[in-house]
């Protein structure tokens, strides 16, 4: 009976409760100073084992040097196709993306081993980039993007980067992070996250898979990281169009990145993935702004601070605004110490 209950929960955790929805279709907006400099994305597969990884590298033209982003998938999402359009968006700007596998399949290994597997994949990927025929990896602006369990693993490694001999992260973007009934990879406190980290946590109010408990744990305990914001995304509807606010809003299928791996997560993504304003003005915009803030000192008011630019999620076809994000920011230090 226990095994049946666990299987039922795993299917729930992986699939979520999202229904298909018709969303507003928009051209991809880019922040000022951010552009697609490269026409091609080169893909390399080193992911045969659970501690393996995929590499996505900019080309045409090939840069001499490239900043590195680790993209950590959600539970069962070890096919980069699921987030392919976001990966392409990053690589065509000139970034190299490391996509750790960290799982053998839906049941192995235990979630307690996810962090170790992911860290080995990242270390091995950086070695491959340094020694192989690739753009030189620049780890000075190292960053993480993580969805669902990938957000948990990314926060775990960000807090323990010295222990696992990883680069110190400058940006951590967490998308609907959580573990539900599992405990592997969770910390009691995130006060050890780097002080200069830009920490963006984006949740959706109808996330019935992991909820927002873990997101609040990270936000409330990362007390040594002042540049942290927690954001909530809401559903919205206008005439015949609507936007969801479920667990898998960061899905953005691109079959050019399909590895051929299939499981219930991949099949679900193929059914429900949509590219819409939540991608452009939510996930992509917030990460791009945080990265730009770190590297160039630009768009800090788009990434952080409960500003109008940060909360903006675009408009429907007739110009009516889509319901904006709700943002939580830490109280001023003086108020915290009272």
C-alpha cells in the first residue's frame, strides 16, 4: 500500500494540476542593452549517467569567452526540451548553459543524492569547458536558474558552494521551488547564502504541487542576503484569453532541444507548455535584469525593489494590462533590528 501511495504522489508531483489555457501571444521583448548576438546554439550530451549534464554553447559567431548559467530542471525534467526556449534565449545572448541531469529516472536516486549528483555534473562540465574546444568559461558572473526541485537544489548548492568546490553564485532565480513530501536537499536555514547574491523567488498562487512553503522558508531565513525578493504570480483572463498560475508556468517547449527521453513529465510538458507573457515579463525578464544588475549595474530596478517595472507583466492584445506581480521585500535593516 505504501508503494501505491508513493507512486500516486509522484505522479501528482510531476504532473501538477494545470489545465491547458489560451494565452496572449506576444513578440519577445528584450530589456535595453540585452540582445541576441548569436544565431546558433551548439548542444553537447554528457548525460548518460545521473551525475551527467548537457551543455549549450553560443555559436555563429563563437565568442571567445562566455558567462556560465546552471539551469536546474524540476523533478523528472531531464529532457532540456522542456525549458528549451528559455535556454535558447540565454545562449543566443552569449551565455553557456549547463543542464545537470541529477536523476537516473523518476524513482532513482533518492532526493538526498540530487545535490551531490548535480554538483558533480557542474564540476565536470566546467572542467570540460576549460579543457575542450569551447568559449572560455567565465565564472565571475556564475548563476543558477532552478524550477521546482531544481530550485531547491540550486539554493542548496548556492549555500554550500565552498563545500562542493563550485563557483560563488551571483544570481539565483528560483521558479516555483519546493519538495512537497520529500526532504532531500532542504536546509533548515538559508542564512549561509552569499551576502552579495541577487535572489529572485517567483511563485504562482495556484501551485497545488509544492505550494509556496519552501519559497517562504528561503526568503525568511536568507537574512544575510539583503537583495532578495519573493514574488507571487496570479491568473488573469481577458475576453477569450487567459493566463494560468500553476506549478509549471516556466515550461517553454522547444523541440530543437529534444533528447528523445520520455516520461510522464516530458509528456505533460508537451501537452501544457505555453510561451506567453509570464515567460517574457516574468521569468526571463527578472533573471535578465538580475544578471544585468550584477554585470553592468543596469536594470536593478527591474529585478528588485517592488517597482512598477518589476511587477509589470505586459498587456493583452487590446492594451489592457495583465495582472501584475505581487512583490515582497525585506524590511529595512533598521526596522528589522527594532
